[in-house]
C-alpha cells in the first residue's frame, strides 16, 4: 500500500482489498502523495484494479502529482521612526520581509521614485525559508545638502524575487526637519531717553 521512489512517497488509502464489492457497488480509494523538499517536480503512478477471480479483466489508470511552487512575499515597515529627519543627518527606518510562499526564496530590495531625500537600502539578496520573517532591514534616509526645512520626501521600496519579478512594495514618507540657526552679523547699542537700545 506504499511505494517510495525518487524521494516521493505514494500510498493507497481505503482500498480494503479483502472486502468484496457486489454488483453496481463502488468504493472511493484515495491516493496520497508526499513530495520531496524541492521546488519543482512531478511523479506518475499507475493504479491497477484487478478482480481476484478474473485477472484478465484488470483495469488501470495513470495518476500524477506536480509540486506547486508558490512564490510570494510581503514587505512591511516596523514603526514610523523617520517622519522627519534632522538637517544634514541620517535616519534609519526599519522594514521586514515575510516569506509567504511555500519554499525557500531569495529576495532583493530596490528603491524607486525617490524625491526630496536620499533613500538607501541593502542590495544583497535576502534568503528566507517558508514562513520565515527576516530580521530588521534598515532603510537609510539622508537629507539633501542645504535642503529647505519641511521639504517633503518620499520613496517606494520594491520587493522582488531573485529573477526580478515584482511581488510587493511599500511607500515611505518623510520630510526635512526645520533647523533654526540665527547668527549675529552686526550689532549696535545706544542710549535713548535713558533707555539702552
């Protein structure tokens, strides 16, 4: 009732070979496939049904199973740490990746549509097993040189599979914090009606 080949296991359930079937009776037989831990593959078996007293009336059917590789993932922000960034400073906004597929996957991140600030994220591939969530990944937000206070900034962080397929994205928004820095350029004093000006 069970065979193992090419790291696949195939089993028959509810066959009940020694319980006879009367005329026009039927029985549902289940065939179970246990696939190996790979992302692609298929396996074919032939099921033969044969009356014990009349083997010449044997019948057969081919049954196959294919591994369904579901490739997906999500990207999300951890908190909102960089609503505004101090002038000439860098702020780190943390993001994380969740492997929502059904096999090990390698992901890449890409910054697109950035404006008002410099957004930088790692260019290394991030490998995650099925159901695994990555550790915190920093996105560095750096204000532009001599940027005006309250200048809005935004960027889109795209999540791609190792083959470049886009599967998710998240939008980041920030602004350059106002910086107040008054400098005395010249000064004068005088006495007017007994008052010091």
